[in-house]
């Protein structure tokens, strides 16, 4: 048996939905929260993603394929939610999330000031440890676009943090 056969054997095509949800729930929720910016919308996206997973019961070639599918569906659900009539015509609630340290608290609020597309790539790159090529594949854009968005997001964060230090 060669390496290709061995890797296919380690991938369980028949894993229960419950196991898959446990494995990927944190990733999906964090991405949804990074994209939507609030708990309630992130909860809604989280439920929709796993409801689609259970209903469609898609077949995957590998664990990476499953992860990419979940990321893509999460991003699509976030886009759909942000464009909905309800979201365009309501005022968001102010949320205060307690953090253990001042650094996490400050970073959370500074990231929240970025546009969603920049929060998304920052989250996938730094929190999910994905490469720019993996992010590009998951988001359906070119890797050069992802690199540009990362550069712009870092620059915006730098400006935001500088602005806060002088105030």
C-alpha cells in the first residue's frame, strides 16, 4: 500500500454528523463571529452551516476538503445574512464581551473596526493558521487578493492602534 492509499484510509467518509460538528464547531463559530461581529448573527450562521451539512450529507475526498467546504459555506451564509432585508434595516445591539486581559479586549475592539472582508482574512490567517493559498481556495479568490487584503488589514490596524495611542 502506498502513501496515497494510507491517507485515504485514515479519512473516515462515514463519520457521524455529531463528530464532525464537535470537531469543527469552534472554527465555524469563530469565523462566523469574526465575519458578522456579533454573537446573535454568529449563532444563526453556525446553525445554518451545520443544518446544511446534515441535510446535504456531502461526500468529501479528504478532511481538508471537508474543512474547506465548511469554511466556504460559513462565508456564504455570512454574506447572505449581511445582505438580508432584516440586517439592512435594523440597528445592531451594543455588545460588551469580557476578556481576561486588557490586550485581548483592546485587540477584539480594534479588529471589530475593520471591514468584514479584512476581519475574515485576518481571522483565517492568524487564528485558523491557514496559508494564503488555502484562504484563497476557501473564499474563492486569488491568493494575490488574499495577500493584498492581509496587507491592507495590517496597515489599517496599525493606523487604528496609532490613533488610539494618541487620543
